């Protein structure tokens, strides 16, 4: 690796995060489909050129100045990359190599993720390679789930900046190429295995011709191994036949585990002359024998007398009961494992060349049969997977002849989607049969679509069919492409058909649901928000703008726009609760005030929840409603409750006082009951007047006097005269006491006074003094009865005197009133003056 500047680190040249912030193009599905078609054709016709074709396509379509594929050769020089495919400005360097740790490819393979590099030569060196790379976009190239290299594109023009569409296209094409590459490798491995098998069969045939016995035996061995479908069955059958043929005391197959210094005995067959070998044997106990076995077939006729063995090895062999040994070591299988087939005699014996050749042949035959068993098992599994894939696929794959439009190939999914058997479809004029199933209004579109494909265009068509069987209408989407020959003439057209009926219906339901949601939000006056915590982007519904005091679209929704409207006194609490909800993973539920530009204060109640990814908040959604009216009603309710409590205490006090005074003035219970019920009715009438008022209204004196006289059944205008201004509003605290005084006056008049005699007349006049004593407005009431025959002087007073006591003592004490009560020659004359509210005075003056 070239010397790296101490000022340049790996993270200085990796700019992958920049892709998320760059403007990106719309997906180029046409380019992608064209490239896929070219790759598919290459895979079918010349799979060895698949990777080079991918690079050529990326350069041809202007995606990059250079494009390449680097594959890892891990076993060489501590790991290096070879440029197996190159196109563009660097095409001449195809086949070159690059050390693992001196290449951006090493970083991408290690991270197994797409990476974007800016001027990678600053860190990795190799600045002498021209033209210079200004940006390098690499995608891991996977084989069976493991990154084995990279697909990369290079920009030599400093103005060329890769974007997310480049990354998406590179990922899609590299996936397809990786799948094709894996298939090509498998086919190549199968061909190599087949060639090796054929070569071995030919070699063994020549060997069998040299010895009739060997030929007969090996043929018998092959016949015996062929029906075996499992590796274990192949091994046991082969060992048994070899042991019988050579009269062996024991025969085995073992697997060398070099890193663990052991040999694992996988299978063994023998007689009682030698005890079974242990399942694991330490390799370091036989160093010289192992060294020879790794180089050639190990042959030892006499273990105790063999000079090539050390004393320790001879003891170890003897300890296992081995007198003679012939062992063949094979380097076979994935990962180049070391396998061994061994023939053992309990006593020393000579191993003729023919027997050695037979052992080697049998080892190869057994291994070949094992491979065949594995291959057949793999093929069976692969064929079963392909069958299941074809049957399970919900999409239609098809090929047509571009000239005749006759089908070449249609997958079984056609029958499930179209409701028509493939036999019926593939009879007669395929194209007309297909058009007949398309709804008439969509047929012109379908015919134009086929015309575009025949002209060499890639196209996507969404259309409807009517299934012949059940008459059901289905929505389909065909993604189709032309397949030209080497001369560029479109010979075939292919495509993928997808049933999108459920998707279309789901989209319609979503649109209906969204419309219902919009209606519900508008009717319910809900404000909605959606906050992307990562990007700080916020969406508000129209009602949310209005609740915050903004015109719809006046500002860009943001956290700051919301905070700016929150009342300064509520702002710290609201932000603290929001932060707590985010960090503690709980719901945000808070009521707060906002201040509109006109200075008005509004109450809002917000509820929302956060969503998390790997423990970090990424999104918050919620709703807000205005609670200003509810708050006002709650405040009013508190005032009304307080007023009710006050009135209730006053009423109870009045009732209690009335009961006590009535009891003192009553001769018996019947009289008490009559008087007390009468006075309670008066209180009830007053409460009725009070209960019909709103927060700002008051009982007027005119309403009070008329209600009381009407309840007493007073005479008409010829018996009663009422004269005074309207709208004189009384304090609520004075109404009950004043009403009881008027009731006592009225009751006395009805029993003994002006309303009890045909000659009597009652006159009640009132006036308002705007500024009286103590600079307060005063109400003056004049109650005058006339035409009443009065008892002589010195006679016992009529009534109980409770009314007079109330007027002369209770009113001055409770209401600061000024009162007089006189018995005139023709009736009672009473005056009452009480202070009223300034509001009541103003209403009376304007009334």
C-alpha cells in the first residue's frame, strides 16, 4: 500500500452519507429493464460474459466513466482482488490485481455495504493510475450470502456526482449479475465434475481391461454403489466389498482435521482380529506416516520392522493392533478437505501393486459415488425448489415470438390469474385469444403496448381482463421488454405479469379512508401533526395552523413555529413534558395556552406519541383540540358553584330565622304550618326568579313586587297602583330579605289592610336616586294603603308583628336600609330605602 498522509484518514474519503442529501433523479426503469434484458440474454447465450456485459452496459448508458467487477482471491498473497471485468477508461487494466488492504474494495467487502469514496487515491494511493477517479461508488458482490468482491463505477469527470438512483441501479444490476454468476459457477462446477467423472471412468476402464478380475470387481462395486442414495450407504457398501475382496482385518474412511491435529474415523468395517479404531486419532502421533500419506499412497508391509517409522510411531500403530497398512489420501470436496481410505491387516503382509491400484481405484470409486450421491441429492432438492417456485409464483413469466405473437413460454400462474387453462390459451391464435379476454375499452391500449415492444421499447401496461370462467374482472400490470438478436432485430418479447387487483382495491379503500379521515378531522376540528424527529420536518393539518394562530401555509411547520405560539408561562412546562415523553417512551398529554397575533389567548389540548428505531426517536404523531370554550365553561361553573353555595347558606339562614320567628308568633302547630308554608312559598318564588337569570343578569324590583302581589291574589288596577321606573336591578344578596319584607307587607294587606276591604286601595311607588348617601345609588320604595277602617286607639294590634319587626330591624341590619312603618288613620304607610348596584342604576336610567 502506498504511504498514507497522516492528515488523511479512511473516513475522510468515505462520503456515503452524502447520497442521502444529494438531489436524485427519478428511477430510470427503462434503462434498468434494458440492462436486465441484456443480462438475461447474456446469461442464456454466453454466461461467461455476464460480468463483462454488466460493466459494458454501465459505461454504454453513461452511468460511469469506468465500471468494473473485482473478485477476491483470498488464498493468494494474504488476499487480493482481481479485476475480472472492466469497461470504460480503465478497460485496458482488466485482469489486473490489487492487494486487499490497498483497495476500497477491501473496505466494502469488510463492511458488506455500499460505499461512496471521494478521490480515494488520497488514502489508498495509486495516484499514478490514469485517468484520475474523482468519485467511486462500490456495491458488495455476494455469492451465497457472502461478499466475494465488488461491483463498482468510477467518475473521472469532477462534475459527475453519483446519486441515490445510481446506487439503486447498481444494486439491482449487481444482484442480477450475482445470481447469474452463482448459476454460472454452479454450471461450470457441474461440467467440471462431469468431465472428471468421465475421465475417471475412462481411466478405470483402461485399468479394468488390464486385469479381468479387477474389472469384474470394479464393475460389481459400481453396480453395488449405484443404487445407494446416501453418502453413508455408499461408504459402507464400498468398504465391505473391498474388505471382502482383499481379506482385510479392518477397512476405514477417515477425515483429516489438520487445524485440530486429529483424524476423525467416519466409517469402518472389520473383524475381531483388530478392535475397532477410536473415533478420533491424534495426527501428531504419526508424523512420518502422515507426511508420506499426504504426498502419495502410504504403503507399509510390516509395521514393527519398517525403518521409515520412528519407534514412537511403531508403538502407536501396534497399540492400535495394526500390522500392515495401505492408505490412500484424497483431496476432495468443498474447501479441499483431506480424506483417507485405509486397508489394515492385523499381521504384516505384502501389498502387491495390483492391490495398491485396486485400493486407489476403490477409493476413487467410493469418493465418486459419494459425490454422485451428493450431486443427485442436490439436484433433486434444486428441481423440487424450482418446481415449487414455479407453482408458488403468483406472477406470470412469458415469452412471445415478436413476429407472430405466439407464446413460447407461459408459467402456471397464468391459469390462476386468467382463469383459463394453458392448453386453451396455447391453441389457435394466441394473440387474439389474449386480446379477447381484455376489456374492450382497454384493448386499444394493449395493442399499442405490443406495438411499442415490437419496435424495441420497454413498456409497462396496466389493463383489465374478464376471466372466461367466472366473469370476474381483474387488474393486471405487465412489465415487458424486447429481446433482440445479435443484429438488433427484436425476435422475442418477454414480460412479467402481475395481478394488481387487490392493490388497486386497497388503494381505493385507502383513498376512501383518507377522505373519511379528512372529513372527520374537519368536522371534529382536530389539528394533526406529524414530526420527523430525524430530519426535523413537520406536517400540520389546516386546522392545526388555525389553532396556532397562523393562516394556512403562512409558515413552514416546525418545532420552533409551535414553541413561538405557546404562552411564555406555559412554554417551559410544555417543552419539558415533550422531552420527557420522548426520553421515557410515554405518551405526551398536555393542555397549554397559545397566544394569537391579535393578543387573544386560546387553550389547546395536545396528545401524541413517539415512534422509535433501535431505541432512538424517529417520529412523533399527534392531535390537538381547542379547549378554550371548555375552560370558560369550567371557570363559569366554578363561579356558579360558589354563588350557589353562598345562596344556599343564605337561604338556609333565612329559612331557619323564618321558622324560629314563625314558631314564636304562632299559637299552635296548625297556625305555624299555615304561616310557615306561606313564607316558604314566598322564598320559593324568589328562588324561581333568581334561577332564571344568567351570570350577568339581576332581579328587578318591578318583577319582584309584581310576582309577590300576583301570588297574594291582589286586586286589579282599580285596587292596586304600581308606579316606578323599569329595570331597577337588585343585588342578588338583597333579593331574599327584601322579598320577605314585601311578602309580610302584602300578607298583612291581604288579611287586614287595603286588599282585605272593598273600600281599600294599595299604592306602591318607587324611585331611583342615582347618587345618594355614601355616593351610592339608592332605591326608594313607598308602600301606602288607604280606605282601610283602622281599629280604635288602644285596641290590640292585628297580626303577629313579625312583618314590622322584619322591616324596622332586619332590613336596616342586613341591607343597610332606611325604613319607616306607621299606622295612619286609613291604613299602613311604609317606606324603605336600600342601596343598589351602580350597574342597576345605569340600567334603570337607560330603561
